[in-house]
C-alpha cells in the first residue's frame, strides 16, 4: 500500500499517491473498493469487489487476477469505524483460493455492525462459498455458479494422522461458518461437498442460480437493483430502530 504523497516506480512510470489513491493523470490504481453516495436516500455505501483468486501469504503470478486480504482487511476496519458509512455491498466473482485468508475476510465482514448485502456474479467457488453468505442478506444472479468441495491441499503433504485431523478441523470451521450464516442444513452442505457423482475429476457439487437458493445457501435470486433495494431497506430498518 502506498503512503500519502509517496512516489513509486510502476512499469516504468512515476506514480504519485494522492488522498490514498495512486494515480497518474486520470488513471487510478485501486483495489476494487469505492464509496457510492448519489442515491435517493443520500446513504454512503461502500462497494467491495472480491474477484479472481483469494491471495493469502503467497503472492500469485503477475497475470493472475487476485483479491489480496492485506488490502481488504484494513478497508473493512475503516468501514466499521467510519460513522459516515451506512452500508456495505460486496460483489463476488471468485474461484476461491487461500482458505485462511478467505475465511478471515468472511469472518470480518460477518462481524460488521453496518448492514451488508452480498451479490454473487459469475462464480463463488470453494472458499468463495462462505464469502458469498457472510452478509445480512445474499443474492445470486441466475447464471452464477457455486462449486462446493472439500478442502484441497497444494504441494507435498505428509500422510499422517495429525495432518488429516488438522484438515478435518479446518473443514469443520468452513462448514460451521457457512451454516451459521445461511439457511442450509449441515447434512445438506456435507452431502453437496462430498458428492462423488457430479464432478468427473473431483468430489463436490455445482449449484447454478436458483439451485443455491433452493438448497438454502443463498437468500434470493436477483441482480444489482435487488441488492441495492435490500441494502437500503436494511439501513432504513437500522436507522428507524435506533430512533
């Protein structure tokens, strides 16, 4: 993250950071986050994109589109502490990625005091599943997919009892969070996760659009208009309750 007023060399061009955003002329380098204020209620909505692969402690390649948790977590802290922000809208299109980083983001979003609505666009696969359900209300567009499968481990893994128990406990954390923040039953989620009849080279299931709603994972089928309408309703309810 660039410091205020600090010059950095990026791809042969000098970039000056002003007001927390790195820019050269009118070109701004951002992290998929912005504030929306021009609505009929005058509410300040923070927009967060979670796209590509969730990047954890290992940096991905230069051609891989990623969401870096070290960028997202400070912004979520700011959302919580900024009294001018009324709500958070999360747009998702992710293939999954680092389990610990993804779950950390999901837990932080779920703990926010401001109303949160999630909208799944394209895909919410693997660790993208708990990220898709971490808000107060969740939406999925008709063509979006959710791939649900057990935890995969990359690289060399020792086939010992301790490693199995660690993976099993991590799996339980994901299942617990997902069930706690959605309407799906644990036995239904496990059935989808360990399904051996649907994916030819893997264990798991694919849900498309309304199938995710029917299973209880996502609350509604809808698009951006529906997501904003729901978020405004949640904000209105919160403001009226605090009077």
